[in-house]
C-alpha cells in the first residue's frame, strides 16, 4: 500500500512530507497495516515509532512543523489539521487519486501562489483562470473563452525573453484582428507546404502601405486566383465607399450608375478593345484624339472594316499617299474644290482617284 497523507479531503501520495501549522496545534493519526516503521517528529522531537497495526494521536499546541517519514512504501498515514488553520507543505507531492479543493473564485482561486494568492485556477461553469483577481480564461468541455481585453500571441523565442510579434485580438463584437502596433501584418493560407523554400500559398495583408491579395509560390507550380460568388450574387468593385462597377451573375461588366463612370482617360488609355458584336454609343465618338493629322494619310489613322487587312476609311492633309486596300476611302482635310476633297483607292496600293463632289 502506498503512503498517503490526507489534508481535509485532499489525498496526497509521498513518502517525505512536511506540513507546517505555525502557532497552532496539529493532530496526527497513523496506521501501519504492513508492519513498516513509522516515525513522527514535531519540532525536531521524535514522538513515537510504531509497528504493525499501531495507531496513536499526537498533539502540540505550539507546533511549527510536522515531519512524517516512512521507511517503506506500504505505510498509510492520515494527517488532519484543526479546521480553518492554514498550513504549508514543503517538498514534492504525488497522488494516484484526486486532489479535491473548493471551487474558489477569481479573487481567491483554489490553486494559487503564495506571493500572488489572487492569481491561479478555480471553477465557475468551467475550468477558470484568473490574473490579479480578474477572470482571464475559461475552458469548458467544448469551448475556450478569453476575456475581451486579452491578446493571443506568439513570440520569436522564449516568452520570458521576447514580446509577441504575431497577435490575434478581439477588435469588437464579431470582429477578429491580426495586428501589432504599427507593424504590417500578413496572413498566409497554404495550399501546400513542404518547407520554407517549397510552398504554395495565398497571402493577404499590407505591402508598402497598400492592401494586397497575392498568390505566392516558391519552388512550386504557379497557381491562379479566383475571386467570385458561387451563387447568383454579383461581384462589386467599390472605391471611396461607393460601388461603381459590377460583374453580375451572367458575367457582364456593368456600371452601377448610368453615364457616370469612364474606362480610361485622355492621358491614360487602354490599348485595344476587341468586340465580336456591335457597340452602341450614346454620344459622339473621337478617334486618334491625340494624333496630329497625318500628311497623305497613315495606316494608324483609319477606321478599318471586315477581315480584309486595313480596308476602311483614311484621313489626312494633302493628296493621299498611304497604301491601302482597293476600295478604301480617303478624306482630305485641306481640299479646296470639287475634285480634291475625297478619294477612292483603285489598285490596292498607293493609287487614289479623286471623287468629284457637287460643290
């Protein structure tokens, strides 16, 4: 039978235990069913050595410490202090049973520390932890809850030597934040991770003061980024807190408001626009607005039609000299009479014949 020390309802297992009751009496009872030697010492005075089946009670009104020592692991010892009298146990304690303590409170947790009695573990609808008397963490059978002002962080090394540099914080109700003072933060979500030099991941965060969503890979295959809605919802683009463009559930790019938003500008233009159908302009259209009128025409100043290369309408100053498909038209900006204002190409090269106008 393993040595046992009982303090109230707490059952402790250890062969060498000291239990201090400063300035108060202590009462001990012991049993030795196996014949092992038991020695009880109070304030350095040996009180008794007992054999098989022996039992006794020792009391001392001025006890400062009790030392219980067994020479075998088959001794059962029961020790009780007077109710309400605190004591100190020095040395290691082990048990094969349970430690049973009162539930405690946040300000007086059942398991605490001599220099910090209001910091420790107690029970209140779960396993609760308190710091300086304040509830900080509760663990139930299915959940773990932090107090609202607590942060969950990781350090670059031992927490005793470094502060957290990656921190999860409750910003507000239903709002989780990843922040660390003025340092930028990045969230990496991995598709695959083999090592720090072989991975595929999605990175969400700030880069040079701009928010970014990037697909990154190293030592692996390039991956695509899909942004959309799996149902019938539209995808909106928002600037200045206003939705301006949308891709609807049919895949069409639409302006949210009519006659309000532009594509490109006079100084920053998209390069080419490819259409398989027609286009409908509600206003006037301008072509080559930043190109000077070419003398004799130019292949870059034209409206082209059909699959025939460069077939269309050309314009310029002076008589036409540009090469164009037969049947193309040329409009002259400086014509002065009925036979030098418009021309038609007649050979598919540079020969143009004047079209006589009425006036």
